[in-house]
C-alpha cells in the first residue's frame, strides 16, 4: 500500500493555465453583458424609438389634430360662404356685407360720422 502524501495531492490537482484563461474570459463576458444591458435599457428610454420619443409623438399628434380640426372648420366656413355667393343661391345679407366691407358702400338711409383722432 502506498502512503498518501501532500506532495502527490498537490501535484495531481495543480491548476493549469487553461482555467486561468477561462476566468479572464468569464469576467470579460460578464462585463460585456452588463454593459450591453445598460446600453439597451438607456436606449429603450431615450432612443429614437424609445418611451420618450413615443410621448413626444403623442403630444405632436394632439397638436396636429387640433390644427387639422381648425382647418376643417375654416374650410367648411369658406365653402359655406362660397355657396351662399354663388349664382344658384344668392344670400342678400352676405352680398350686402361684402359690398360694405370691400367696396366701402353704405345704405341710402345711413349716415357716416367721421371722428378725428386728436
């Protein structure tokens, strides 16, 4: 029977360079994964398609919707005015208003009072 000595034990379980390289590789890969995780977290909030960009686009959509609604109302008003001034449907009140505004005309029984700004 061979006696069990410390020298044999230490020699047989000697750590080789391959395991040291694996530790360096493990640390490098872990650090890379952590850095990539932080990058993707930051990009998901502040990136081009992130949460902040989403809320900016929603706010811009609301503003543009309001502008569109105002333009639609203005368009309807102008179409109504054009329709009332057409040959098929003549609105005398609108015609009188336009004549007063554009041509500077007044009615027969009206008096103009001119005030000096002094």
